[in-house]
C-alpha cells in the first residue's frame, strides 16, 4: 500500500500494512498511538500520550513521541506546526490545508480550493524540487465570534 494514496478516512486496519511496508514493526503502542491520532485530529503529543495511557495503561511519554516521530517520518501520519503552536498530529496525509482560530487555537482541515496539489507550483523554485507546501489560513472561529459579539 502506498500510504500517500490513502484517503483521509484511513482506519487502523490499514496501519499494519503501512507499518510493514515501511519496514516497521507492528506494535500495540504504535497501533494505540495511531488510534489516538485518528480519534483526535490535530492533537498535541501530550494529549495523544494521555489517550494512549487510557487505552494501554503504562507507556512512557518517550515511547509515544518515538511512535509519532517514526510514523510521521514514514508518511503514515502528518506532523504540522502552525505558527505559535506546539506540533500537532493528524492521520490525514493527503494534500490539504488548515484553518486556525487566532483566539482559541482551534484547527480544522480544509481542502484545496482549486484541486489536486495546486500550491506546489511556485512562481520561482530557486532550483528546489518542491514536494510539499503548508498553507494555514488564520481567522476567528464562529464560537469566538459569538463570544466577542456577546461581550460588545
């Protein structure tokens, strides 16, 4: 399985194949970390660690960080880090962007407006072979807008 061709609805059932094809061992810890990432997209590592501990019991923070790092290095999950935020992890690895709230920090996925990987074509690539682009739109989410309106 080519993990980059999976859709954003990928489930843990696919993870064993993805790990094996990347030459990685399938472990209970990696499966639990992946399930935690799937159940809480855009979570930070500490929140993923808490979820994994609820499922497995004892696991070191380092083991969770190691699983997140190795899976993101192999394209099984995606690590993103919007400006001013801790690293966050998501199971959606296809080409998409993010919309972040400046007030509460909520982060949601948004699809490209113009189709397949349009943002990979730079006006001038300066000799680089571009393989990824990160776009983050910033604004104020509807909940924060309501809170601001009610205070006015």
